[in-house]
C-alpha cells in the first residue's frame, strides 16, 4: 500500500504540465485506447485506436498487443494513463477476479515504467495495487467513464452507448451518475445493461421466430448469423465497420451476410429469395431496437424520471444512430443529442477510453480541459 501511495504522489508531482494522457478500455473482443493532447488547459487533439482482439483466443498475447498499441499512440512516454475493462467476463477466465488480475498484470508488463490508475464502479480512480485487492470493484466499470464524460456537460440526461456486443444505458441526474446497478449482474436486472450490440449478437438471442412467407418460422439456436450481418445487409454499416469475426469465418460482403442469415432458418440462397432475406433482416432489426427501447423504458421508470421531453438522451457508440437514436424515438423522446455535441474527435468510437483519460486529467491536474464545443 505504501508503494502505491508513493506512485500516486509521484504522478501528482509531475502533472503540472500535462500534455499527453492515454485512456484504455480493454474489452473481451476489442481494445480501445485514446490519447489526449492538451496545451494550456485546452484539448488540442484526440487520437483513437480501436483494435479487434478476442482475448479468449490468445490471452497470453494481451501484454504484447497493449504494448504495440501504446507505441502507435505515443512515441514518447505519456504523462499519465487510466484504464478500465470488461474483458474479465470472458469465459477464458474461471472467475472475474482471475480476469481482472490477468488484465492488470498484462498492463503492468506492457506499460513498463508508465504508471496508470484504474477506474472503479464508485467513479474513483485507484492504484493498481488497490484494484488487485478489490478486483470486483473495477470489473466492467467502463460505463462509468462514459457517464462521467457526459455529466460534465449535461446535468440531466440518459446516455445510450451501443457497442459491438452490448448496450449501456446510464441515467445522469443533477450532474451525477444515478445508475441503480454497479456490476453487470445488477445492471442486467434493472435494464441498464442490454446484451445486444451492432456486430456480435447471435440472431437467436434477438428473435426466436420470424415472419416468413405466409406464416411464422422458428429460428435455429446455432450461431449461424449475428447482428453485424443484419446491419451490413440493411446498409447500417459498411464492410470496413464489420470489424469482428464472422460466424462462418467467411467474408464480410453483403452476399456473405445474406448466406449466413438464410441459414438461421435452415435455408440457403438457392431456396430463399433475396427480397425474403431483406424482410427477415428488417424484422430482426426492429426487434433489436425493441430490446434497447425496453431497457430504456425500464431505466426511465426505475429512476423515476418524470417528463421524458425534458430529460434528453445522449447517444454514443458505433450504433448511436441506427439503434440508440431509433430506440429513443420509439419512446417518443424528443431531445436526442449526439455525443459529438459534448466532445468531438470521433469520441463515439471509444467513449470509455476518452472518458477515463479525461478523468485522469481531472484527478491529477485538478482541472478540466476546455472541451471543444
């Protein structure tokens, strides 16, 4: 414990002229990192790297990958860093405790002599040693960073962050994060975590049947197709944005996606027509929007947020426009803001990474940067 205090004092002593801070969001499928350059209390630039890294395949290469990304972000030592994670949920680990410690040990190895702070579910940045002592407090805390970022500019709102795998719904009241759940389990129970995303969600978890020809057809429970296929078919994403593995390990062309979707109802493109595939995709898409809107409705109800017209929604993540925004509109919410209105620089790609970097700046430099309006 004494060693960690010395490290924190050392950081605090060096932050008077902070210019480079890196924020990390280490997920089970993606690593997101953002470096923020400041000059005289003004954010000059933000560079973001998002890289697909399925940790369950090569967990022992995490440190190596983090080191590579750090070098690409910053050729010299950054002044400080902050880290949050969701990778601990991967089934490569027997427990979340094991996952948290593996991520932290990998980061220590990758970052060498660069100290970093870890975000916990109480909105505090703590030392690595303290995080290791209380691993469940730092597990899946990345939504805190997104909520904190938004709360600095909008004091009353609900944030919807739709990523490749899941959706976080974060109520903010009087400038404070007011989530009922702290961990994934609690957040699933209250609707603040909806396990549906833009790329990696099994179609069989979105629907169990689909209108087809003159009736309804049940779907197979195999991982034949995923949400990325639906959004590629419908034009919500382009091929380059489909940055995860495909269920059949084949291509990311529209025709590949249609082949996969046909297999969900045990068919193929020789027996199912293209217009039928489109109708299937549209139905599944509408049900995915329903999943998020149901979570949002539950959050509004449980947080006792009266007057939805006066409680805006802020959308972020890669699904901000074609899922989050549409889910809010389904509930007739009128005020919907893009996170770019709070902070640009394509923050939506990696909101937690940007948020945790700004939290580090605020904690250690004891000042807020003047954000781009």
